[in-house]
């Protein structure tokens, strides 16, 4: 009898980590060894010794920087660019997804909600191409998917990934373009009201009574006219009103009076401009009404995020009511199916 050696190849992804912190120095602990890495220009110094790059092939490591510590599965490669360290974590798909699901989904969500998120995150991995010209597949920010290594990996997130292994969200035999957000506010958004050129039939507005427990379901925000003008890059804002709403309730067009001139701005564009200048928890969505109050504007709104696709608080609510992950995805992506691919 001839012995047959079974070799299993695990699909790995590379992730640019800690990019939002712009680290110039980190301490790496792996396999009982500790190394201090520092960037000088485009060169890495490892324990004060200059190297072109640092590579650690040991599976599993911890990073310490700016009084913070985070651990990761997989291996690490580090380069330097313009005085900053560029850290790339190569990790198996399963370990990556288990972390992403924990980072993205609402804390305390049950397995069906985590499994729905896992299917979407896996589908995103196959359809996204946001770093084609770089030395990694994904970043660890919401630009791709939030990834925090072992910090957000739990037995529940690993279970959700394992139970949905090989499953993707599909429509008419093709992978879906997937979107998800924190809280819809009672009704998800039609993708075309956020991004006018997008018209996928499965990214339409659906009722969402399941997100009521979210702290973002209803919100208010007050901003002075002067601060709003600065955020928008205008000399002043004399008046502001929503002149057209989309069928999903979101503000589609906003009229802004600057001096004696009237300007028209898209609702989502307006929200993004304000948030980039004043913070992401100011105008939490583009579903709002606005009132003038002396020298300020009062916004009364619903939901958090763009509102397209899966509502994460809604998924948690559906799971709490006993819905399965396939039922959750069928609700938020009408006509789409969960299939092997």
C-alpha cells in the first residue's frame, strides 16, 4: 500500500494593519522574542539595526505601540515609507473573517446575525478590489472591512464563519455587491438615493422594524450657522432646507442660501461634507429634517450610516426574534440567495 500525503492549502489574505495610527515605532512579540521596529525614512531599523524589511513567519504575534497592545493570528511583514511603518498581516481567510465579523457586527448579537455578517464579509472579499496597486489585499479600516485581529475574535464569530463556510450572497448566478450599515432608522435606503448610478434590484428600500433597540434609531444634532459654513467651505449659511426627499425618506436635495445666492447640494454629499469636517457622529445619516433655531440649525434624524443593505442592529433584532441567517439576508437583500460558489 502506498501512503498518500494529504496537503491542505488554506486561502490566505494580506491586510495592511494599524494604518490609521501612522506608527513610526512598534514592538513585536512573537515566539518568545521581542523586537523593536522603528522607521527612518524608507528604512526599517530592527533593534537599532538597519534592514530593508522585517519578516516574522511565526504564526501569531502581538504589537505594542503608543501604550496600545493588539494580537493577531498569522504572520507579519513590515516595511518603512516616509518615516512610517507599513505593517502587513498575512492571515487565513477563516481567521480574518472571524475578526472582521466581531469588529463589524453589533456586540452581543446571536449566531444568526453573526452568520449573516459572515456571508456578507466573505462575499465582499471576492468582489472588492480597492487595493489592486498595493502590496496587500485589504486595509483594516471601514474603507474595506474593520479588522482588529484577535481583539474581536470570539468563539461565536469563529462558529459563524465555520457554519457558513463556502457560502456567498448571489443574485442571478453572480456575486452580489454587498453593503451594510449600523442602523436604518426604520427603513433601509434605496441604493440609488445614496449613489444615483447604482440600481441593483436587491439593494432597494425595505421596512426595518427590527432596529428599534439601536441608540442611533432617533437622534438630534445642533450646529451653529458659523460652524456649518466653515464645515462646508462657505463664507456663511443664511438658510438651509431640504427641498426634496427620496421615497425611502432620505434627504435627496438640500437648498443652501449663501449671501444672496442659492446653492443645491445632494443630501448624501451634504452629510459626508459635514461629517468629514465635524465628526461622524454629527449627522449620523442623510435621513433627517432641519429647522432654523436663531443662529443655529437643528437636525432631527434617523439611523446611522448610508442605510443600504443589511442593518446590523436590525439583523441583531431579527436574530433575537429567532430568524435564521438566510431569513435575515433574504429580508435585507430581496431576491438574493445564499449559495455555494
